[in-house]
C-alpha cells in the first residue's frame, strides 16, 4: 500500500517531458520549407529549433534557459550563440499565434513571423 501511494505522489510531482510547441523546423517564407534538408548550408533555408538548440545558416545557439510566460502562449528563451565565428549571448521571445505560426521577437527589436515546415 505504501509503495502505491508513494508512486502516485511521485507521478503527480514529476514534470512531463513533453515537447514545446515552438520546437520544429520553421521558415520565414513558406516556400523555404522545400530546403529543410539543407539547414545550415543553403540560403534561403529554414531553421531548426529543438528544446536545447536553434540552428540556421551561419549561426547556432544553445538554449540555456526557457521561461514560460504565465497565461500566454509565449516563452523567453535565453541562448548562447555562435555566428560567423563570434560568440554572443542572446534572448528572444517566442510566441505561438492563433494560426499556429511562431512569432520571434529578437533582442535587436525585430519581429519575425515563421511558418512551420510540416513533415508530410
């Protein structure tokens, strides 16, 4: 009986390892999705975002922290990046729109609307 109760409590307090809605392959223009297998080597091409990394043309970022903004479909994403041989720290705001696109607010003041590249 004690084992059953402990297992139930543990299952209630252990966070689920679900993927975030912003994970995937994204493109600023939908027709760039045809180059999804050439990420990092072709311009234009989409970029790939995983739970730990953002990867595109001539840049790669390790995601170091993600903070969910309560009651919004938005996240503050802190990253350590390398682009063209230079290292820097960056922060972006990711938001999922009602039509399921990714809106990236960059630290330099740009807003980029991204389309998900489906894998159908």
